[in-house]
């Protein structure tokens, strides 16, 4: 639900999804942020900024993935300006950037290129500036009220939460019942609060690991902006109202699913990441539950349609995350994260391919279960075939570029698929079962 | 670590007193606080700490009543914290502060070791692979040779598997310490609130 590199909506497709949903301004704001983000970023940064939406961010710049693992005497790693799929000149670029890095960070350790005599001279003359620089970097741990919204947004991974709420909304919209705006809003709010709580607890558990990975080192707990107690209190303050809201104002089933998902994410997935590769499967279930919650919020029961939607999200997680994790192997290895891409690379590629193909099967199943019309498997076939093709390339080639292509394809594939599904929603089913409706 | 071991260690952490903080040293396999730890030295308040390598000489201003957090450490990437020692520090607050300091040092040690051994073993692996191929470490232009992602993947897998047990032990210890610290922080927060409430009740003029 919260952690996986899944649920990434590209700006443009996200906007179109929102237009098709009878949605509140909340989602529109989020889509506007997405569009702004894509427009304002340069091509170099789009990949990095884009991935900010995701818990598992895709580090396309090699040296960004290389969080400083070496003692300071060795080369500093700074983000590459340009990237190569097979980085042959890594060390040259690193050395070149050392010089610029030293200019940018005068307090950082002297480069290994300097001679010992220069070292002593620099040491004596640079001591005061470097100490002063270091002193400036120390911050008082005092929470200002004005900072809190920003801190809470980062703590709850607000963008990922928004994407989770969107998948839940899609689940609600796909349910074959009349649209109830109040129920929809309450379900979205409850899901959002539960997601905030889960993400906060996840960050609370992972402080030292996050410190050592480049993409997660600016989180509030890592930076010491708030205390662990504060983070836990925030999580409790989100979880209790969120689950209660779902259980009492929507229906108990949705509340139970929300609580289950919260538990799965915080107590199963998060610890499992460091113990066993089964964390990926647990994470896929976590990602599959929000649309099921949306459906049960609308209908009050766990129909086959809900399970189908959950199944589509579940299958989608694998090509998405396996492709992402392929290029983060160094970070995972150093940080002690047990991921398939590191320990069982062949399995990683096989599973990604298998589930890309499964998406075709599930799309065909949708009309068979009366969730959509038969147009859906036809119009979704091109994108499903494309992702399967990329899955096959990844399986065959197992290199950086095929992994990257598969990952980026998954980013737009899911919103597109959900959008097509919505357009092919089986309204006729509703009319058949409820003759009082004049749809 | 068995369940009983986990539970026993957790209860020991929660029940131990100020002077029993040294017991923590024996918990887990990686505890060895830095020698410059100042958690039990009230004289360190307001003084410049000795500048050992990796230790900051920063001292918070005397009028500050909050903790201070510093830049990420060069080796461990963890941010050090300078804890404020209040004038009337209760035993509970003292225990919390010491536990946090000790956990910080323990974490720093673990991740420093981890990062250093990773980079050393990586260099060693690259060197041995290149040697097998009959290549030198640096090519004709003096640039360091690197291996392809597939070749490095073998190293990453080996390193991760080799450190599995170490990480497993570390994780358990970390979760335990994290819970204990948060629990103590909760107790301290309640204590402070109670104190404030009690003080206000005693002095109605301040209401």
C-alpha cells in the first residue's frame, strides 16, 4: 500500500484519471503538483524528481546510489551530471567532481589527490573555516509550528499517500453501485490517514537505514527535525481517527482492511525487508489492498470485482519493483536489505516477466467477471503487450537499460490501465440489478 | 537470539537504573561506546570536547535548552546529537539521555564498520577480478577500471549473504533500543507535564 515502488502516476495520465473520476479538489491539487513538477524539471532531474513520488525511488544516477560508504580519505561521490548505462569512467568523473565538491563543501574531507605537505598546510589554515562551517551545520532541535506541515508531509510521504488514495478511489469508482460523494470522501480520507500513519511508522523503524541511502537521507527523523516520540504520536493521531472513520462511517469491512493493511505494512513488510526476500510479496499484497478497500467502501462486500482489482495491482507491483530494485543492488547490499535482485537475480527477472504476462490474463478476466465490458481487454492489449515485451527484454538482457525501461513503463502503465478500465466500466450491470436507477 | 533472550534484554533495558547503564555494553554483539562518551560527565556540559577523529568539537550555546543535531557523520552517515542536560535532571531523564547516547554510539560503530568493510571488500573484489582477467587496476590512461554491473552483482550477493546474521542481530537490537527509547521518552513527557501541572497548582498566581 505504501512502500512499494508501485503506484506512481505520471503527471499527464494522472490528470486524465482524475478527470474521469468524480473527485474532490484534493486530487486535482495533487495532479497539478505532478504536472508542475514534470514541467519545471529539467530532463536531467525528471527521473530523480519523478521518483520522489515513490517510496522506493529509482536512482538513475549511479553516484547518487553510492551513499558515502568509504572513509572520507577516499573519493567523494556526488551526483553525476551525465549518466552512462555501463559506467566505465566512474572514477574519472568522481575525481573531476571531487574538485567541484571541495569548492562546494569546504568543510568536507580533503581529497586524496592532495599531497601530505599540502594537507598539513591546509589543515592549519582551513581549521577555522571548516569548524565554523561545521558549527553552522548544527541545528537546534526545536519544532517550530510553521515547520510542522512540511515535516508531517515528508513524514507521511504525502505524495505516495495521495497515490494510494487514488488507487482506492479507482476501486470505489469501479464498483457497480451509485456514486455516493460523502461515502467516497470519507473512504478516501480514512485511507489517506491510515496511509500517513503507516508511512510514519515505517520511517520511525528505519532511521539508521534511511541515513545510509541517498534517496532517503532527508527524511525528518533522519535529519533530527522531530523526535521518535513525536513521529509515533503523529502516527497514532492519524491511525486512530483513520481506521475509526473507515470502520464507523464507511463500513466495518473497510475499517478491518485498513487496519490489516496498516499492520501488514508496519509489522510485516518493514521488518521483513531486512530478513527475507518474501518482503516483496507482502509488499505487493499491501499495494493491492487499497483498491479493494475502495470497492468494499462502495459495496460493503468483498466481491470478485474487488479481488480482481486487487489482483491487477498485485501483479503490477512485480515488474515495477523488480525493475526498480535491479539498479539499486549496491545500496541494498550495503544497507542489508534482502531483495530478490541481489540474492536471487534470476528469480527477480522471472517473476517480473511472469506478472507482466499475468496482467494480460487479468484484463481478459475483467469482462468475464462483469467488471468491465469486452472492449477492455482489446483496448488494453497494446499497453499490456508492451509491458510484457519490456518484461521479456528485462528477463533476457538483465541490464540497467532494460530494467529502467520496464520501470518507467510501469509508471504510466498502471494509470492508463485504470483509466481504460473506468471507461469500460460495466454500467449495464448496475441497471440490471437495480431497476430504480436511471443511469 | 531466542524470544526469552529478547524479552529478558528488553526488560533489563527498561528496568535498569542509572548506574546499570554499563550493562548495555554486553547487550548485542556490537556495543562498544566511543571512549569520548560524555553521557555521565556533568562537567562536559558547556566544555569543549576533545577533538578525536570523527568527534565534533561543537558545543551548543549555554543558553540553549534543547538538543542539537549535527551534520551526518563522515563514516556512518548518522547525525550526532548533543543532548541538553537540564538543571534538575530526574533519574528517568538521565537514564533516557544515556540510553540515547549509547544507542547513538552503538549505531555509529555498526555503520562505520559496515561502510568501511563494504568499500574495502568491494575494492578487494574488483582487484581480484581484474587480476583474474590479467588486467591492472588502472588502464592505459591511468583511470581506475570498473567491473560491469553483472560482475559486481556477484559481490553484492556475497556481501549481503555474508552479513545476514550480523544484520539480523543488529535489527533486533535496534528495534529493542528504539522501542525502549520511545517508551522512556513517553514517560519523561508525562513526567514533565505532571511536573508542570503540579507546579502550576502550587502557585496559583501564575495561572
